């Protein structure tokens, strides 16, 4: 389904008609978050139509018992589920004793707007109730970047040409359930509730995982702009509402300003939560909605000042990249090292809200280049703190002596994914963790993290690879058997090229870092050897394995083979697939997919992306031309990598098509699944496709390089990069490229192959 009802706009996502069959899709697209909490764009008022209601808290999860047909040794005990939290946004509207419901009303006008520049969601709807009363509802809502426990709503009901009795009843409600549940267990226990004056709170606790959460609201009512104190508190177990009823004349309006949100035990101890949010709520109401919104706008100004990418001449491309950047900044702020980035962020429950290899492979560069260095370090520390769990995960699969296998899916370092072909076999995720350590060192030019913590992670990963390989006497080389590569349309294969090459690189990189530390700081090197119990024989063995790993290569085609037996497939490209059978994962049997040559996402080409400097452009061309025609791009992570590689090959218009697919994946619902939530981690890939693709940004030899190329549809492109404390801006148009330095110390910059020295004035190429 192509969601062409979303209007092109550079800064806004706009829906100007009521589409009852697209409610769930819109609830995803218009989602709000602030890094600590988030919510789908559900209506505040009662809605009886099809809807996916969801509000979520960062780091709060339920260990839902694994559900499989039969148990296999090594299976995780649970699959982590992000929890649908108690509802704080609810506002019942009752008109002449009839509850207002868009699903039963006659909707005359409807407009919903997400202002990405300011993080504000607005909605205006004019309707007639079943009893014939015409009214207009206006809603404004945001989740504060300046106060992570705070959300704000201004909600107005205005009568048209007749009088009516209007009741507004803002409420908080703990009677919620998850869309995604294995056994339909109750995820929450209601503990107690509180109501006094204009403040109400619910205390709930998650079963098993024991997270305490305080959900709260505080309200002020107004009639025609004048504050009203004529309201009451109505309580039921697990639900607290403030009720304001007023007989209004034609043309009058009633409004409620509501502050609310959550405080979890990850933020405050349970004993302090209620007092903490009470102070926040009361102070926020005193400031008023307009003043709070000004604070919100200032915070988003700071975000956009660094993170914005401007594209002139192509409004859909501009809207797409800002939509992606907006949701990335809503999802993860980097303030809390206990948190990470789930593939759906705060927009849905698929994938359990957990951390995948997506963070290191796709998201890490975005946060490293657009945020303070501490944000990237927090992402690295997240994995470092889970190193013991990674060793425990490896031990469950039979590995020992400090070997570490990072989980495919996790909330706390434990593996919580229960599909054997992923949990046991998609081991290339280890390489992404190691690559992030390398990327940080390359980007910052600093070795402090590597020496203090990163080397521990690298050694654990190297020990895993050294044990995971098998020696083939037939090949006289080391092989890696029974894996799933990035292409999940192939399971349990032998010698997936990307996995083998990544293992080779990890072993060599770890050994080289130990050698570098030995040369530069012998005493530190000795301390590391003692701390990690590394012996010279082990170090030597890593190099030996790396130098003797089998990498399947077809001499006739000049390409690396995705895995053993790939050429045995019936090699028909994607043009052989009927359009009504796409996406194949929704139309074909798994057996048929596994036997086909079709590739879900970049696999061999993922290796060419990560290890670009290891291969010639001619090698890239041959492998790209062979594999891309078999690629169906049914992973959200796929188009961005292909966009970068296509640009590298000078195929800018092909890259542009990939860019549109990645940037508008959700806006245009390419895979007909946006109602489940947005593809947050792949949004970082969209940033890569612009910055590394069309901007040609690379880090080489302690310098930053730009080799920009504009697609025909764009008049200009501009973005900023935070490189080693210097804020640089690249601006490209049809005739010129220029780099300017906004702030910071001088750094080495190459533009189109020429060394330039940017100052505060633009330097032209």
C-alpha cells in the first residue's frame, strides 16, 4: 500500500483527510518520543475503530517465556517484550451524554500534522455526533526533550451552531495489554493509586522483571479561556479521571491542558517517583502550554542545528531525510548508558524493543558524527558492560575460556531471540560490535577507549572466532560451518563469505591492536595480558587462523561466493518474480525462499561496504553487478548500503532510487507493514546514504574526505559533521562544492581529493 495521502512538505508530515483504513499506519508515522518514553499517535478521545494503541518506556521490558514447538539446547529462556505502558494521554469527550467517537461520528474535516522542526503533533477534526451536534476538536501534543518524564497536551472542544452539555474527562489507565505476547500473561501488576487536587498517579510494577513505574497526570480546565475549578476526581481500580462538565452555548469552547507521563525505576527509586513527577507536573502547569512549547522548540533547535540535512529541489527527498533524522533523535538521546536503540524505537512492539546488531552496523556512525563524542562512547560502553553476559551466552553454546558471543537480540546482555537459525547461526553480529570499536578509534583518533575497555571486547570476540572455525583437511584452510549471514533468506549455510571475512578481519584487528599497544605502551600491554590471561601462543594462533580462512571465489565471474553452493541455484534475477508475489516473504513458502537465489539485504556487499579499502573499485563493480540483481531489498537495512556502494561506483541515479526507497520506506510503506511501527535503525542507513553516499564522506589517515555527487533531482545538498571537535559543513550545488568550519580546532580535510584548510569562511573546490 502506497501511503500517498502523506503530503510532501519539507518540515512536516501532513494528513489532511480522515482515512479509517489507515489509522494504524498513521499512528506509526506520527509517533512521538523523547528518548525515555514514546507513544504511537493514538487519538486522545475514545476510538472504537481499528487501532494499535501503544505507549512505551525505554529499558522497561517483560521476559516473555520462549514459545517454540520443541526445545533445543542453548535456547534462551525468554524473548524480551517491550511493554505497552499505562495510558496517560486519554481524554474522554462526552456530548449530551454521548461519548464522542470518530469511528461512529460523521467526520467533515480532518487534519493531522507532525511538525518535525519542533516535535509537535497537532490534530484538528470537525465532526457531527450521532445525535447531530457539530463540534471541532483541536489537539496539540509533545513529549519534552528538556524533561524526559514530561508530556504535554492542550485539548480543545468548540461547539458550532447549537448548545450542548460537554464533559471532558482526562484520565490515566493501567488496563492495557500488549499487541505482542507469547502466552497472554499479564505483564503489569497494579499496586496503588493517588488523586489529590489536580494531580493523579498510578503505581504499577512489571511482573518478573520488577520495574516500578509511576504514571501521572495533572490538569487545568478552561472555558472560553477562563480557568475553571469545577471538576471532580473519579477513581476505579487502575483508573483515575478528572471530570469537568459544562453546559456550553453555541460557539463556546472548553479546553483542558494536561501534563503527564512516566517515571520508571531506571530514573528514580519507587519511593521517590510520585514526589518527583508531582513537582514536574505542578511546575509545568504553572508555566503553561505556550511557555513549555517554547522550551521544546529551543531543544529541537539545538538538535537540528547540528543534525539537519538540507536538500533543495526535491521536497519528497527533503521530507524523507528529515523524517528519518527526527525519529532517530526522538528514539535515542545518549543520556543514559543503560539504554540502546530498538529497531522499532517507541513506535511498535515488533522485535521486542530490543537491541540488535543494527546499532553498531548502522546507527553508530550517525550518533558519532552528529552528537557529542560521549554519546558514541555510551553506545560502546553498553556492549562493554554486557561482556560477561556475552561470555555466558557463548558458554551456553559450548564455547569456553573467555570466548564472547554477543546476543542477536537483548535488553540486558542476555540472548533473548528464539529462532535457532538466528540465535545460534547469525554470528556475524559479533563482527559489528568489533567494527564499532574500530570505527570509534578511526573517527576520533583516540586509543583511550580501546586500551581501557575496547580491547576486552575484542579479545572476547577473537576467542569466539578462534573456537568457532573448523579446520578442513580437504581445503587445508579454516572454514566456518552452519551459519546465517546478513541475508536471512539463507539459513544454515557453510562458509558465508561475509561471516568468514569478518572473522578474518576481527582476528587480525585484535592482534594488531595488541601489537600497537605493546609498541606504544609496554606496561599497559603487560597489564592487559595479565588481566585477560592472553598468552603468546593464542595471539599467534589468531594471526594464523586469519591468514588461512577460506574465502570462496569464482574465478570465471570474478566474484566472491555468498556461500558454498550459491552457484547451484537457478540464477534468475528479480525480474523473474511477478510483482503480485512481492514481497516474497509475505507470499512464498520458506522452503521456496531458501532454494531461490534471492537476497534479502546486502550480504557480500555488506563486506564491501565495511571493508571498502580492502578491495579495488573493479572488484566492487563485479560483485555489485552480480549480487544486486538478485536482491529483493526486503530488509529495511538493504537500500542504504546499496545507495552508498552505487554512488561509489559513480551510479548516482541508481543510488538516488535506493535513497528514495530507504528515506521513504515508511512514509510510502514500501513493504506494506508500517502499521506495525517504523524502521528506526534503518533510518540511520538513510543518513549513511546521504553523508557517505552523495556526500562521499570517508575517514582515512587521520583526515576527513568528501567526494560529493549530486543526483539530477537535487539542486543542492548541505550537512554538518562533528569530526574530532570541529564542526564542518559541506555544501554542494550543481557547479561547486565547499567546506566551511563552524567551530573547533583545525582538522585535515580533503575535498574531491584536494587537501583544504577550512576556516570560518567557505573554501571552494
